[in-house]
C-alpha cells in the first residue's frame, strides 16, 4: 500500500487544482531506472487507468501504480516538507536500503 501524509495530500490536491484537473484524475506513481542510486520515483497526474494497475485511495485522491513498481513501493508514505531545510515531496520507503542525498533515488 502507498499512503499520503496530510501535508502531501494538501500539496497534491493544490497541484491538481492548479493544473485544472477534475476529480477523475489520479496520482500516478512509478519506479523507473535512474538517479544516483539506480531507481527513482516518478509522479504524474493521469485520467487513464489500465487493468494491470493497482489503485489505492486515501482521503479523496486515488493513487495508481503498475504491478512492477508496486513491488518497490509497498509500505511507502509520500510526505511533503516546506521547512527551512528544504521544500518538496519526500518518500519514506521502508524497503530502500540506500537513498541518495537529494532523496529522489534509492536502491534495494
């Protein structure tokens, strides 16, 4: 399961509204090759849902991911920080054994 913190939810909702997306859009999360540590997170908004994708719903946002990415994302929480030490989304992935300094890539 993939979850959103309250702050991440608020930011995702804000970005969806700013982009003019209606309620039939999802937050699509995928793991792709790349970054300093070998794997990185990719997020986008989509209104297409394929049969092989897993859907999670939290608050009023649907989160979708493909089955391959789900293997790397089980138990992951997406958080958002707007503090003095940085601003942006933060992944809290219990499966990651190594995370790069910027937090955008990881390895298992």
